[in-house]
């Protein structure tokens, strides 16, 4: 079994119009820039995949990555906790023009909803957001004298994530805080695409040190010297 | 030719349907035997509830590491690409539908897909383990079993009489006499022993068999 | 900050009569035999701690560990998934005599309830046990056309677990399948006690390889050459 | 002597209450300053939502590793004993009550413990981040803030007028003028600037201050 593919274009080929796409990363750490840009390349060339729902903690920054997807007009909706990081111009413009929808989710609830999606838990209760506008319309319940909000799982058609090492079976490690949402998204998506800085043979990663086991991974492409979102933003890079 | 398949032959037949690269959980006991019969070129990856993916055969006696065991508490080994994880992550894999196949033993299986494999009734100490999770844990939940009990009563029934493990969860049954799918709450015959007539098979089955125009011959090698 | 203590007796001193105690391990892998036996020593000497509720996947085997706790008469109730492993005599006798209570929980639900206890999730829905005797009396709900059972979190006063490495701040690694329930229990208990095969200085364990972060750990005792439950059972050892 | 504490002095005061070995989350922005004022011998361990425990100061400019950042997306460093984990584990720490202290900034805080610190109203793009989780995430949830807004209106109020972050969650408020506990849905004065009269303080506070027999003097070093 070898889950590696030989091009970024092949890796992202499963993303189609209207899909829900989870994209790993928090700030620049873990953003799979090359996978995102491969998706933009296809959209620019063919007009597809468009009308995407994108799940990420933020809503794009600068003129690369998710911001560039938004600028390209591929994104119909963002599901995120903080669409107002540094230079969120791309999202802000579209949002204020009514051209993009927003589902705002508290960060811990977003993480837990994605975790629940991967774990087969259709709903759970959390204290987060109880009594606030973000709980409006959601069922609430009392447990042990305290009030909680019922939240639903969140799943995706495809996840795009960035790993440090990947073996050919899909076992993954991450680099420092680039881990963030990616192990959760890998489990919550029907098809998980990984860009890995290095692809290794099975057995290279110690079984104790695997963070994402291979059964959550469907396609791997090696991107040997990946771009770092934060560095690109600071350099003022725009894509395409 | 025997009038029924041996356990090893039933396990062999079940193993033939496992695709290369499939993620598989084998129930404790008899189902563990399926791992021995993977066809050449079709390498499955085995999951065990206690937190290992891609484990292999038992080590030689005396070489056991009792920190490296499967859900049946038998010593195992690792294959290249193995991973350890904790119990919540392990059952996230199960409950989240990330396994391709779960193969379980059973006391009874009903035409509506209900499974009873954890309790033979109120006497004794009840114990469930991971059975109730596994039945909701795979894209395909298959059962391997003798077609009838030791005293000749059908194990494939209209409705289970024993306490249920799960509702409407089984999709395929491999027995000592036949391969049967569960579709639209009916037993649909796919294969039967060639020497067995349809009437004979029906007589040993506790619910009506739907028989399509074309059914296969269930032939297993001598093992 | 140094969470190490210098004796097993000190490590288990927080366990009191009537408490809920989670004990790590699945089969012999991860069973904190020395911590359990230290608890038995105190009970034999002082008559306390008794009337305990013990949470573990099994209900003790042979004549050591949890089985020896049951034989000593310290355990009022077991919460477990499989009280019928090899040689479950201790539990079976008490159970059939009506001297010990049993809460039987499907294994995945047990793991998820403990995980929920540590994660501040008071309740969640699972498909496991729906339509079975083990769901009797529990709320059910339909999500996306499928039926689920509502399960509650499970917490403990104290957790007793076995680690491979522990640094003095409580960061832990485990050995192979000895990990099992222990990271979950460490998070779900008010006070978590660890027996570690080796205690190391902070910084020794790579931040990428920490399985249980130190904030879940309260007391650590080094047990350099720990006994293995399965080996003890096979050798026919009885404790005390 | 100034008539109010500077932000650094408010952060200093909040830092004095953090016990040695405490697990602490500091909100993005102003609260991050608290880390600079840990008293000697009282070493806290800092948690950041994006999956690090025991991170340290920012690296020198030019030495940043942008895979090693905090929730405010600022580059940080690791201390010995650091650990990485994913977002669900990180918020399990938060939601599960495993942090000893969370210190947050605020727009308004009410005498019933309600906090409003995420939205100034319907205009603009709403963004919440981890605020709604953190307010339920620690044994002690403290707020650091100027006592009044830039145009002189009280930030400590009877009931919040802005969208809530959490209900009844705040236990202590460190302001530029006072230290105030929230107990039984009332503001209870603990310390105030010595040069400030009770009447003056009450006039700048939007709800009644409960004044115990003994209150302390709020004195911070020049920073």
C-alpha cells in the first residue's frame, strides 16, 4: 500500500464544486500553502472547484493561501473562529459585499466539533457560548446544575493538511505548533490529502511517535521545502 | 467433501473479500483466524481496540512482550508502519467509521441485521468489551459463524432471542454452509456449498432466504 | 516545580474511603501494580481506603492488582467493560455473592466517557449500545436519520497510572500498548498519580513526543523495574 | 504618584496572585504582558490555545520560527518541559478546568460575573477566537482592564450592554484603580489606590461596590 501521489494537481483532484474542505493550520503554522495553490491553479484554469465551504480557524490573510482562494472567488462560505487576523482584507471585502457566508464558531467548539466528526459523535454538550449570541437557536440542557449548549459534529468531504514526515501508509508527524487542527481534520474528512516535507518508508516513524495514524490519510504528496504562510505574508507575496 | 466448512475454511472465505490495504478489526477468538488467510498481494492492516494499528502475528513462545498485546490479550508483534494510540482515539477510529471491515463472531444474527453476540442471558457475569462499538464501527460489518448451533438450531433467525449487541448492523454473514448478505432486512443468498440443496439450506436457516437468479458455489481449500 | 514523591505510600495517600479511582491498564499492559499494592498495604494496615469505586476495562485477574483489591474487600463497585477475562475469580465470587456492584459499559463508550470527563464535555451521543439492554433508561435522540444514546462524562477523584518516562513536571510517555486508557484517566481525575519506570529532568522528553502533558499529573513515583501483571498472573503470584 | 496604574502595572499586580507552578492562559494582547512580571520563585507554566504548554518569551527578531507561535500568532520559544498537542486536546485542557488561571482583557464586566470582551456590536466582521472557551476554562477567570473607557465611562457595570462572551464566569477584576472580586453577584472591593477615595472609586464604577471592613492598598512599582 502506497498512498503517495506524484503531483500536487493529482493530490487535490478530489475537490469538487460545492464541497466542504477543511484546511489545516493556525496562523501560518501548518497552512498547506502548496495544496491550496494547486487548488487555485485548477480553478483559474477550469473554473472549478468553486462554491466551496472552507473550514479553518481563520479566514485567510494577505494575498496567499485561503485569502487567495477567496480573492479567486472559489469560496462560498467560511466556517471559522477568527476571521479578523492580520490583513484579513480578502475575507472582509467579500463579507461586507455579501458575497461570502460566515459561520462563526468558538475556537474550542470548532476543534471539538471537528474531533466529534472524526470520532462518530453526532452531538455533544459544551459550556462554551452558553448565554451568548453564538448559542442562539441551539438546544441547551442542564447537567449537574450547570447549563450547556448542544453542538453538532463537523465533517468535510476533503481535508488538506501539512505534515512534517509521512510514511507511505500515511502515518504522520507534524512540526511544533503546526500540528493544531490537522490531526482532527484528517479524521473528520472523507478524503484526506497531505503535503509532507518528507516521505519516508513505513517503519521509519517510531510507532510511539505517530501523531496521525495512516488510516486517516488518503493521498500524500511530498513538498520538500514548503512555503511558510507567515513568511509569505510578511514578504508581501500575492498568489497567483 | 465435508458437509460443512471448518472454522478455518469459514475464516479463509471471509479473508478473500478483504481488499488490499483495507483497515480491518477482527473480533476476539474465532475471527482472529481470518488474519491467517490473507490472499497474496492483498495485505490488510489490522486494528485492535487497545490502541495498535498494523500489528502482526504472535511472537514465538517465550518472546512475548506483555505490553504488546491485542484486545484478546494475546501477545502480538508490530509490522512496519504500525502506530500506537490511546483508547479514545482507538474507538474514534471504530465509531467514526474509519475501518473498512469488522469481522465478528455471533450467537445469533437476524434477517433485519440485528446481532446478538455478547450475552447468552441473565446468568453469569455480563461482559461486553468492545462488541457494541465494533458493530457500528466499520463500513462493512461481517459475521463468521457455524450455520447452526451445536445442537442443530439455526443461528440465522428472523429476530434475535438473545440480548442484542447492535441493531441492523450486519451486512454479510459467512457460515459453514453459505455466504449471505443482509439487504432490506432480508437474508439474500450469495453462495452455498455445491453439494447442499436450497431446501436443505433453507431448513437449517431460521428465516426465509431470498435466492437470486445466480448464486455462487462456496468452495474453500482443504486447510 | 517537582511533582515527584519519594514513596509509593505517599503517592497513593490521597485515596480515601468511598472515592472513585480510575486505574490504567488493559490486560497486563499498563497496570500500575506497585501503586495498587501500596493501596492494599494501607488498607490491610489501617482498614482504609475502602468502599472504593474502581474504573478499569476489566475487573481484576488472578490474585494480584485489582483482583487483590477485590479480595481484600476494598472495592464496592466496578465500572468496566469486560469483567470476565482470564481467571476473574475475585470479582466473580463477590459479584455472585452480591458484595460488589457492577456498571457495565461498552469499551468505546467507557473510553469516550472518560475522555469527556477530562475534556469538560458533560454528555455526548454515541451509536454504541442503541437498542440494547445497556442503553436501558438512557436518553436517545435522532441525528441525520440515525438513532443515538446519550452518555454522561465519567470523572474520578484519583487516577493511578503507569508511565514509561516521566519528567518532574509530569510530562509522560508510555510503553507500547500500555498507553490504552491512561492518558484519558490522567485528564479525568482530580488527582493523578503516576508510577514511572524512569523519572527524568524537564526537557529530556522531546516536546513532540509527550503523550500526557504535565498539567494532568499531580504526583510521580519512580518504580524502576515494575512488575508486569500478565507475568505475575502466569507465575501464579498472589498479593499480599 | 499617578492617579491610575499603567497597563504594565495592572499586569504586574495580576502576576502577583499567580502561584508557583500554576497553569495559566493569558488572553491575546494586553494580558500577554502578565508573563513579564512573574515574581521570583513563582514560575507559572503558560498554555496557548494552539497547542503548546510551557512556552517562553519571544525569540530575538530574525530568529522567529513561524511554526512556533502562540494564539496571538506571535513567535515564542520553548522552556524545558514543554509539550505540543492538537487543538482538541488543547481545549480539553481549557474546557476541562485544568488551567489554574485565565487572565483576559475586556470591554465590560458585570457585577454578576458576565463578561463582554469579543464584540463591540453588529458592525464589522465578528471574530471570537478562543474567548468563549477560556471564560469557562480555568479555576479562576480574572480580567485586567482600565477601570473606565477612554471617554470615561465605567467598564465595571451592573449588566453588560455589549454581546456576552460568557455568563457569570469572572471571579476577579484587576483595574487601573482597584482589585475587585466578584462574589454572590456583587463587586467586592479588595484593594484600591491609596490616594483615591471610596467615593471617587464608586463614581467611576457602574455598579455598587461592596466595601469590607478591611481593604488593601493597591501599590505597584514604577515599571
